[in-house]
C-alpha cells in the first residue's frame, strides 16, 4: 500500500504548510453539509477531525491507526469495495480521487451509500490550474504524486453525473504554481488549484 510507507512524510507536509492546510479546511467548510458524514481515504484524520466527521474508510493500516487514536472510526477498505446502503448524509473525498484505481466505481459506491438528497464532496488539485500543471509535469519526482491521476473540474463533474449526481456547486482556493508562493482566496471555480465540487443524490 503506497501510503503505508509515507506516513511520516505525509504528516510532515501538513506541518510544513500549515497555512495551505488551514485554507483547505476553510474551503471545504463552505460546502460541507450537516449530518452524518463519511470520509473516503480518511488517512490520518487530518480533515475528518476538524470537520467533525466521525467515520472513514482507509486502505492504509498505518494511516488508519493514527486516525483511530484521535477518535475516528476507521474501516480498512478501498473505495471500490465500499458497500454501504443509504447510510450517510454526506461523503467527503479530499485528494483521494487521484489515487483510486477506479474513480467511477468509487463515485457510484458513494451514490449508493448516501441517503436520498445526500451530498458527495470531491476535493482535488485541478489539472488545468498552474499548480496542477506543475504537479503533473514533475510527478515522477514526487513520492506522493508519482502514482496519481490528475483531473479537471469537467472530468470530475462528468464522472459524478454518470453516477447519478446533480445540482453541482464548486468553490476553490490556492492560486499560483508553487507551494511557496500561493495566494489564498475562496471563490467560485475558475483558475484555483484546490477545488471542491459538491453534487446531490
């Protein structure tokens, strides 16, 4: 499992870029609904904990163990294996979509897991943004992004539509092509790197 061997590097990234992490949390909160939530790819709980999400799925045992220690219920599972039925008010994926083997199956499984009227939120680095283009160009040098597949806003919305979602909203943040020189502002989606797309079942 890719992230089993990268736990310390993953955690160090958030310590190194606390402002980026803070801005990502604020951006997610703009579209986050109330209710019972699930995070797919919960990792070490970096997003679930501050967003009040109590349950997550995570294939990496090492990462899931850290999330458990801060009170999150973690099920060792891949998104493609998920088989919940109308259980959640909302489901969140933060950059997880870049690493799943079968994005459409993951999104269809999310649709099935949501109650009628529930929401799926997918947060990702947009391939068409300056930062996304930089990541794509340099992915071979990155321990994390070497195996990632980057998507555009349209790619994600089309996958969500195919799974049955509708009523899309999108917000974004992080402007620029380097982590060291980013501008921060939450806006409707245009040229920002960190996008959050929400669709309704």
